[in-house]
């Protein structure tokens, strides 16, 4: 089936079905930090450094499901927003596989998906932590997306840092 045909079928199904977003399984998302130098750098820029899975898991577990308005989502540095950007991402083989998985879920009528994780830093900026593929495919096809938004409440340093943890003023 051609990509445009798949897009049209997916768009029609999403228009008639509701996608239900659930809290993500944080354990399965940890590699989005430890395996991604860009994310590590973005976190460090905002005073967040994690050297072990336990502290990262604790931090990520504090999120809440909420929508993000389009005008805010457009400012998320590592999140594609326009249709062109989403098409480019979905043409990537890694993203294409996630898109196919979403398509299969829709065909089966199983529309319960783990919400993408987005970090809201203290300065009001956002970072797409994980689940961007799910968000791209859903948004591209007209489904409303709920994000698991984790708000930074303090700076967290490596145990090797002298500062350790310190509350933000």
C-alpha cells in the first residue's frame, strides 16, 4: 500500500475513533536520556544531571497528562510541528516503524497509547523527552494528543557534583 493510501486510511480511522493516552511506562523511556547526548546537554543546561536510573525515574514519575497548546508546542526545540517536519520525521526508517505500529493498533481498534513525555524547564521552555513518534503520527492524522508533562521543580546534580540537589528559588 502506498504511503499516501496509508495516510488517508489512518486519517479516516482516527477521525472516527478516539485515541486514549495513558501514563508512559517510565522504565522503558530511560534510554531517551542516557542514550541521547542532545537530551543530556539540554538537561544540564537547565541544571538537571542524572547519573543513575533511579533518580531519573523518580524525576520522570512526577508528570501529569495534559494537552499542550499549539503555540507552545511550536516552541519545543526538538519537536517537529509543521506537516513538512512531521513528514520528514515519519520518512525516517525508525519513525516509519513506529508509524506502522500505530497503524496496526488502529486497525485492531486498540487506541490506548502511552503519552509522549515532555519536560517543562523552570525557565518555561520545553523539551520533547520521548514519544515523539507517537505524537507525530497522531497529530499528522488529526488526533488530539495528551502529553505527560514533567515540570522541573529543582536542580538535580550528579552525586559527583559538590552542589548535589538544591531547590530553585
